[in-house]
C-alpha cells in the first residue's frame, strides 16, 4: 500500500492512489501510455469496471487522455498538477487525523522525521 492509499477506502480509490503514486514517482511521464484496463485489473486482481472507474477519475481531472483504439496517455503537466492536488488532499483530508494521532500517542514530530522508514 502506498502513502496515498488507505485500508478503508473503496477499491477504485486504492487503485487510483496506486496509479497516482506511480505517476508521481515518475513511472509514467507525460506522453507515456498507462497499462490497459484489463492488464491493470489482472495485475491487481480487480474487476475491470473498477479499474475503468479509477482511470475515469484521471480523465475527468485532465491528467490523461484516451486515444481511441490505442490507450490512455499521461498528459503534459499532469505530474505537477497531480502533485498539487494530492498535496491539498493530504493536507485537508489526512494531515489533521495524522496530527491528532501523533498528539494522542505523545510522539515527538522531530523524532518521527529523523526516524528511518522501514
């Protein structure tokens, strides 16, 4: 599970988060073709309609374009715009809960930042 995914999220949102993380990591750059719906469904053991729903969200937000009969491609500028959107989603949706949990557990933020990721 990536940092953008959450256990209680619907499957299409988990898939969307996985695809978003791959784009943000540079696995898919502007002009790159994303895996087909069927290929991604098989890779993740998901229903193709669920994958299509995840892909549709990227198309609706203009991060990708569909070329009929060819596939889905990452649009220029998508990485930067996606990073901005994901930052905002994290800061408004996730960070308040994370911050609350840190305080609840009495953790020191600086120690957390210095800690190596396992």
